[in-house]
C-alpha cells in the first residue's frame, strides 16, 4: 500500500520496497564507480557508460537527479 502526501496540487507516493532496493543498488554501484574514476582505474567515458547501463538496469527514482552532475569537482 502506497501512502500519499498532498503537496500543492500533486500527491507524492512512497517508494515501494523494490524501488528502494533498486535505488540503493544504483547508488552503491555508482559510489564504487566514482571511487574507481577518482583513483584512475576507469576513465570518465567508462564512468558514463557504467552510469548509462545501471540507470537502465535499476531505473532509480533519485539516481537520475545526480547522473548528469559533472565529476570534475570530485577528482
């Protein structure tokens, strides 16, 4: 059962267990990929490829908000 919370004119629904699981898997995967990028193990092109693959696989709710952020400030 999804809970709703009225915010303005739209209702916000809670994440399902599967959505939460997918979000955690995506965030964990990308954390490891970012670490590999910073350590020079993979290139930024490879990082972007990994991001694309796992965005498609997990379809994260919040992950898409962060997927386009430039990584140059982290390196």
